[in-house]
């Protein structure tokens, strides 16, 4: 009888575990943006949180407050991968896969390429940063309910959420 109960519990746990693997059912679903820029493939994997009436940039807020490291999306940290060496805002970055963190600000953001993708930004370590660039923040052309990243073929990466847009250049 104990053996049957153990197997039943094991099977229920396995079903639960596999059901949680469907990331598309998360409140912040996964998304991918991929583009070829000057013959180099740029791939960004991220999750899309929604505004849901919240003040996302509030310095005292809990979503993505100004001046604090943000995972640049939701769930697992956002990753950005380059098929070849690139320049980000004119600074060299070797090919590879990086965690993409940001430090939002009202007028400018710090975009961080970190060598260790993690869950969120809870265990972020500055000494694992490979590159940091500072770029201006601007008012978005339209309100964006879901956090969205777009890569243009000419190399502009646009991060848009709520009423804010932040761009950086990949060459």
C-alpha cells in the first residue's frame, strides 16, 4: 500500500512540475526578439511584464524603481546573445550570451551586460559585469502596456514600457 501511495504522490508531483514548464501561461509571458545587424545575429530572450495600472518607474515602487538594478523584464533575467563581436554604443563586447540588466533613471539608464544569467536580479553581482553603457531615456511615442524589446536591422535596440523608451546601438 505504501508503494502505491508513493507512486501516486510521485506521479502527481511530476504532472505539477511539467505543467509549470508552460511559460506561455505565466502572467509575464516569454518573448524573443531576433535580428541580423551587419551580418551578426542578435537574439534577446525576455519576459513581458504588464503595467496593470501600476507606477512602474516610481523611485519608491516595487516594479522597476529608478536607481536600482532591474532584470529588464520579468521572471528569469533577460539574455542577449551576439553571434560575433559587436560594439555597443561604440564600446567593444565579445560575442557570447549575457544577462541584460538595467538601472532605470528618469533622464538616463545604465544598460548592463553581465556574464551570468540568473533568476531576476536578486543575486546580481556588479563584479560580473562585462560592459556598462549609459543612454538617454525618452517619452515613448505610445503607451506600451507590456514591456517590449525591438531590434531594428540598422542596430537600434529599443526597450519600451509604459510611457518610456530607451534605445542603445549595436554595431
